[in-house]
């Protein structure tokens, strides 16, 4: 999450200015939100560990079923968000009650993601957008199936491909591509698939998941320790650490999500990242899988986590993290 507020403001100004192409597209889908109040029993609060519930809202579409967003970004002041899923993007505003709890979400603009020629993606394999972050001047979008990362100065402009080493694409099974993209405080960007294979010929799952770290001095592999669960989102803390979301397959419907923290000192080319678990979120607190995440600081400097359920019903949750190191 870049602190470049000027860049953030510029990007959203561009989003707000209609172009001739945007004027020719149909009206964006209509969204509705409502407050969500989960049962906060003593057992659930124990389950949350260092997390404190700070509000949630359900998100639905009036013109069809909605499964939420897989990629999420929230502005440093918490007033705006951007999101992607499939071949679409959305952006809008967030509001809070008098105690700083998330109270509502409003979608102000939405549309199809564009290719490098400024056209909506035609093939389904090209539309599998799963991850989102902002590097100070561009939105970075990670894709599965057709594994790649694209940058957007604004979502109504043509995509700018991010160059990845060929090795970064080796051994990623179909549909397990770049579900995580995070821009770090030191200017580097990390991209991580859901899993990789040691033996690309037979696609045998690796003992570790290989991601790629893109720095100003070059690029190289970075590894995530193998554990039960699939990594589906990375978001940068202001101090350079990473928030990791992993879904835990334990039934036909995945409803358990493990939240962990990766120390900044472990995020380096050639290193293996070993996350420290914060909490595992499961029913009855939530009924669905979290896939989108974002992190920012609150007015007191406290870390605030935003988690998006990529399921139906879709919902955006907010938590405060109390064990900041």
C-alpha cells in the first residue's frame, strides 16, 4: 500500500472523468448494501484472537447474483476502495459510524477490465482477475488461468503488461495463478500463485509455493512454506510486513480462512516466508470464503484489516489488529 496520496488522488480523479469509451458502455451494475451484525459471543471473540470486529456490510446486485470481489484495495484514509473479480472492476466509497466502524459501501463506477489495446477481454481465460493493489500511480491486477499481471493508470484505459521472468510462470497449474499481488513499502512488488509444482511435467504439488519478488535491482523467487490451505491474498502492512489469507478446504463449501502475518525481514529473493498465524475465521462468524484483503492505519495508528467474502452472499468485513509489533 503506497503512501503516495497524490498518486491515489490522481488515479481516482482519472476514474471519475468519463471518456468517450466509457460513455458508450452500458450503465454499470447496480449494487445494494446493508449492515451485517454477526453474533459476537464470547466463543467467537476468543476465535478472533488479536482481531477486534469493526463492522461489516453485505453487498448484492439488483441485476443478478453477486459473489463479491477477489481483489481489493482501500485508500490510506479509508474513504475509497477499488475491487476486481473475473473480468470486471468497481470503485466507490466507504463510510463509518461515530465509533469508526464500517457502516456502508457505495459503488460509484464499474465496468469491464480492458486489454492492452483498450478492449474488453473476449476469452473467458483472460478474465480471471483475482488480485489487486496500487503502486502509487497504477493499479496492479493479478490474473489466474492466463497467468499474468497487468497495470492500469485508470480502469478506463488500456492495460500495461508487467514483465515477469519466464521462470515465474513455470509449474503453475491451470487456474492456480496469481491470486496475490502486493506492493511493498520499499517499492518492490510480490506476486504469488495459489500453488506451484516441483515437477511441471506431472504437476506434482511442491513442498513450497514459489512466488516472485520484483525489485528495482532485479527479480527473483521467494517461497511460501507449504501448509494446509491455499494462499488467496497478500496485503502490505505500513511497516512492510504482509497479511496472508489462506482458505482451508475442509468441506464441500470452504468457509474457514486463516489470517497470518509475514515479517518484512523474510520477504527477500531466495527466502522462505514463514507466516505467524493471527486467527482462523469460520462459522458462525462468517459463512463464506474470504479472498480479498486490504490493510491501512487508523487515526490512532492501529492496523485496520478489510476482508471481502468472495461467495454468495458477499460481504465486506473490517477488523482492528491489536498486537501490532
